[in-house]
C-alpha cells in the first residue's frame, strides 16, 4: 500500500520533472500519475439532464502548435457508455454532426441510473473515442469536437 505522504511525494516529483506518465506497483497496489502538459483545461460546468439529474461535465481543449485547437468532451462519471437512447435507435451524434453546448451526445449508466451527457462546447464532432457498451472512467475523453 501507498501512504498519503508517499503519494504526495510522487506527485510532486512527477510535477517537477519532464516525466509525463508514471505507473508504479507497490505490494499489490498500483499508482498511476499522468501529467497533462501542453493542455489547457476549461472549468467544469453544470448541465441539467432531461431526467432531472444534474451532471458535471468538462471539456478539455487540446492545442497543437500550428494546428486548430480541438476540444475533448470528458466523461463526467464512471459508467457504461451508450451512443443511443435505446438499442437499435439512432445515435445521439455521429462524426460530422454539429453540436451546441447543451446537445446530448451520449448517456452513461451507473448503478441502473442513466444520465445524459451534454457536449459542453459548440462545434463539429470529428471523432468518437469510445464504442457503445464500453465502460468509461471519470475524466476519460469521449468525443473530439472542432470548435
């Protein structure tokens, strides 16, 4: 197991170094630290879902020197990713679709609760990073949008 002091020390060491990603196993416990260098994060916003639940959503802007900046729509929670409202239905969005910040782009199921996820950015969907039925983690990029 890792102690809190050991974790803090490792985070500080990674932050002050040129290392971007560290994975360490210690007595069966695994610690993964990833540094997001060169990326700017926008503040999360609150978006009401149609079911009455409120989801936190985040959008991460990825800027590449000399190229257009793209935004990644990040998962606001852990759960199973669904591209459509029900099996056999048309997906909420496809590559090339225009989205507004309040456009529903997918649903996430966690503990039998389905929560809609809004894009959080206005633009065009250029890439879908997960497949229908995939389990996603909190903060995992789901879509790439060209603002």
